[in-house]
DNA sequence: CTAACTGTAATATATCACATAGTACACCTT
DNA sequence: AAGGTGTACTATGTGATATATTACAGTTAG
């Protein structure tokens, strides 16, 4: 069984969209640590993509620490990780800056932006934690 | 004269990095509306890239409304635009969501994230406006 | 043990984005 | 007329993406 949903879009790599859908499912607790993750061949069959592409998804998720491999058995959802300094820098200095620049060039105010952040922070996680 | 600075990175398209550098320069008022923008051939020469790539930069900036073309003369920095509903949706629903998901999976708190936003909002624009 | 499942690796093919090189044309200023 | 401007076109090479197919080692269930 596939535990996450996808609506494919043009112009974005398939594997990338799937990786993101999985992240979203984990963050919103549709997928919990310890849950069995669908196999390469099952993903390929259900989503009608090539097994190589499905394998690429798993490889990415493992490298990013979201899945763990049980050889001969399959993969399992990992516990949530903690950001390294490099990851924090990438988000806080690069990613946030990009969004801020884009907002400013479109005359979007900081308040509007922060409101959107608050909205999104609660949306995927009904508990509304910090 | 080139009015913006770039430090090229691996893995990111040249034209994309240049487009972003220009956006940043405009947002931080190193480039102001009405300023003459360097020509295709000047960009290519100064940054040591192919004229076609420089042309791609200008084409992107024009399409996004950051530059205006004066035929036979060159290009000029436009006034800051106002976001369309589609642009606001893309930022508020897609881009922000992506960052929020990434933060949650790395156990970054909302407070830490909002702090980073506040920091970045002031950084490129010394006046610290809304 | 065997069959059926797991992740993983390799080869091959086709398509597209990116960056380069080079040439050409219409437009405008000096 | 000369030299600048944006723009368009062909061509080449490289890499990422996605496909198809085959193969192998590890694990489990019968």
C-alpha cells in the first residue's frame, strides 16, 4: 500500500516530487517512525513509473536520513532527525533569503509572509505545536 | 560597469545565479529603478560567460518585469512590481510550505525560523521597513 | 530447499536543459 | 558610416531525467 498521495506536475523531476510527498507525509504523521515503507517495485507499479526512478527516490530518502534499509526486507521510516549546522545555514541563510528577496521584489509585506508561515506551520500538523 | 556581485557555485545554472544576484541588488537598492543595466555583451565579457547565457539572463528578467528594454539602446531597471494572485499563491502555498516541511523534518522550531526571517528581512535593506 | 520477495547495480536508449561557439539582422545613437 | 543595442538562429557537447531490461545477493515464508 502507498501511504502518501501525489499529483504530478510538469517540469519537476518525478523522483523529486515523490521525495517531497514522502517528507510531507512523514512531517504530518501520515507516515510514522517504524512504519514499513513501500518497496521499489511497489512504488513503480502503483505510481506507474520506472523501477529505476523509484529506486532513486529511496536512495535519496536514505541519504537524507528519512528511511532505513533492512537488507532483504525493505525500508522503514526513521525517527525525525536534527539539523546539522550546515543544514541550518542552508535554510537560514540561503533558502529564507531567497524567499525574502522574492517577497520584496513583489512588494509583499513581512506581516503577510509571517502570516503565511503561521498558517503553513499548523496546516500539516493538526496539533499546532511550536 | 557591472552593478552586482556574484560568486558562482557548482550545480546551479549560471543564468539562474545571475538572475538572483540582480534581484538581490534591486531589492537592496544597489540597483534602482531607471538605472541603466549592463548590455548582453558587457555581461558576457565581464562575467566571462557566453553571450547566449547573458541574453538568457536578460530575457528572464524582462519576463519577470524587473527590466525594460529600450530597443537599440539597452535595458533599464523597472519599478518594483506587485504580486499577482498566482504569484502570491505560489509563494504562500508552495514555497513557504516546502520550507516549513524541511524545518519540521529537521526539528527546527517555528521560533527559530521566524527569527531567521526577521534577520533576513532587515539584512538586505538597511532601513528595516515592514 | 525453493519460491518470492527485498535493495542494488549495470547496460542501453531517448529526451531535455544548460552552456558554449559563431553568425546574422533590425534598431538606435553619435 | 561606425559602433553600440537586443534578438534569432544553427550547431556542438555535457549532464540530468526517465525509460526498458537484466542480473545478483540477502531475507522470509511455504
